[in-house]
C-alpha cells in the first residue's frame, strides 16, 4: 500500500514535470521515487522512461526551438532547467536508496539483491520460507535448475498453460 500511494505521487509529479519543470519538483520526484523504490524496486523502469521522455523533449527543444510540433509543446517547460533538475532528481534518488544498496552489497554481495523478486517464481509460500530464504548466486548454483526460483526454473517445472492459469488466478484475487 505504501508503494502504491508513493507511486501515484511519482506519476503525478512526473506528469507535471513533462509540462512545467520547476527545480523543486525535480527534487520532489527524486525523493518520492527513492522512497517508493525502498518499498518496491518497480519504480526503476518508470524513472528510466521518464528520463527518456524528458531527454527527447530536451533534445527537440534544443534542435527545433520554437518549431516544436504543437502537440509536443509545453509553454512552461524550460530546457535550461532540465539538466540541473535531472542532477537534483538523481542526487535525491541515490541519496535515499544508497543506504539500502550499501547494506545489500555488504550482506548479500550484490547492491541490487532483492529476495522477493526470487519468491515470485516459487510455487507456494512454504517453498519461499523453507527453501528460498537465501537466493545468492552461490546458493542457487547448488540447486538443480528445476528447483531454482528463476523464470528458467519455473518453466522447467511448469508449461505455458500453468503460467497462464496462475496469472489468471492471481488477477482474480
């Protein structure tokens, strides 16, 4: 629930920044995105997409100036603020997530280690608790492929039909 609320604010802030880009909103986006990332790392693709769209807008503004097509114009958006805003956003984002990255690197040997991402591929909760409490590469290498909590391991145990049933049942719940 915390992630969903924060992600809603991330989306609203990002939409506003595509139309008007005051520097304080870049700071807010960095703080919100970093906080949402701590709840669930799914904000990373969204942040990458936002940065991609912003860079395209910035490049169009630099190359076309006032000749930007009408549907891409945003009267309040200033190309000069983009680079400093981007730096502010990324600084706030990494300031918030860096303690988690350092902790994960010290504890598990990988800064982006995230145990729940392995649990996604388990067949049930008991398997997660009993077998997948440690999913470091060293530990996974000791498991046969069909027991590993990975996409490859899942599809060794199940076929596409099983995956679609699981997806349907999960969507219903």
